[in-house]
C-alpha cells in the first residue's frame, strides 16, 4: 500500500469514527483534519469534500459486503438452494449488525444514496453479480430452471431490497426480519425450481393497452 493510500485509509477511519459519534451534518472538514493531525488544506488534497469522504466510507463497506457474499457463494458442499439461502441471510445479518448501533452512519448512508445514486447502483450491481452466479450454479446442477439469470437476479434483488439495507427501510429487530426473509426465500426458491422466469409482464399485471395487444397476438 502506497503512502497516499495509507493516508486515505487513515482519513476514512477517522471520519467513520467521528460521524458515528457526532453525525454527518455536525462533522466538519476542519475537525477531520484535526483528528488526522493534518491541516485542512492537506486534507483537501485527498478528498474534495465531506460527501466524498462519506462515499468512501460507504464504498469500503459495500466492498467488504460483496467480498463476504462472494465467499458465501463459494462455500464447498452446499447446494445452490443452500447458497441462495446463505446469500440472503448473510447479507441481512452483515448489514444489520454493521449499522444497528450506528444510527448516525445510517443517516450518512441515506445522504450518500440520495446525493450519489450512481455509487448506490454500483453497490447493487456488485451484489447482483454474486446472486447471478448462484442462479447459474443452480441451473448447472439442475436445481433451478432460470432462462435469464441476469433478469431474475435483478428481480430477486428488487424483492429483497428491504433485507439488504434493513435500517434504511425499517426498525424491526433482527429476529422479525429473519422471519420475514425466510418466508420470502421459500416463495422465491419455489419459483426458481418451477422455472418461473418470464421477463414479460403477466397479462393481468400489464397495462390495459398491453393486455389488448397480448390478446390480439395470442
């Protein structure tokens, strides 16, 4: 690791500690510079503003989560269904435990997601790659019947978003969230095994004009 990288990591660690204690809005660049034993001018050499530091904190957390989920997908001796279950519950527990006692970091994550939606989508994409890998494993083993793994991975992610970022959506305790997620998992795994994978809207869910068009072409 180069010296600039070491300094960036030092700044990120100091900022995470201060923001977790005082909150994002009450943290200033001058205070962060003081925590890092550097001048504000020197701090701006590494980050152009407080939002960039907050994004770096979130990016680090997102990378750690993606790495942990990749290890889940690679666990030996597990069926695709078990890997899918592990993926969903590991994602929930990791994020929940990381943020449960750091509500000010949750506030910061809200701000970053709002101000930097591109970063937020990048994190979702990284997790979706792991989910797609599990679906492909299930296809290869004959457990799943998924024609379009990219589409289905995206839809599963949309359906389970509450459990990937629990504190952003609810204040339910972990046991309640796990109970809900188990129910969602059972519905999803039944669909994956049955081969429910169509990417076109079902006729009863499609807009009226589309329904008429579907009837005409049927």
